[in-house]
């Protein structure tokens, strides 16, 4: 499945527009990751635990979006947009990634 942020595919002709497709992923970061991330925020540096969770959520959201596009008969998704949010629930943080785009068939 071809996944692009651009509205067209260079060198290809889009024959069918199947419509909007999307995928979402919400992952919780455990309490130990939260504590170590807080320490990193204070002393500086990157939080590898959160970066790994964010990459995992992004992959899940894109995979879900592509699966939806494939079920519509598409072979590409164009104009893809990724949105990131942090959701706080009590003492716990959740990472949310949403991927959306237009499912198309190109030749």
C-alpha cells in the first residue's frame, strides 16, 4: 500500500477515489515510564520510553488506515495527515495518534 502526504502520485493516474479512511491508536504509558519521563523533563534529555510508545502508536494508526483502504479496494492513500495528542486520565498519561487520508486506486 502506497502512503503519501501529497495529494497526487507523481507518474501515476488516480482512477478512483474511494473516500476518507482513518486509523487511531491510543496507548497507555505505564507508571514507571511516567516517573522516568518526569525526571527527564526536569534534568533535560529525551524520553526514549515515550518515543518508543509514540512510534508504536503511529505504526498501529497507519496500519489500521491502510487496512481500511484495502478493504475498499484501494491501492494507495494520499493526503495523509497524522495528529498526536496526550490524554491525561487521573495519574496516567495516554498517547493518541490518528492517521487519516484519501483512499485511491492508481494506475
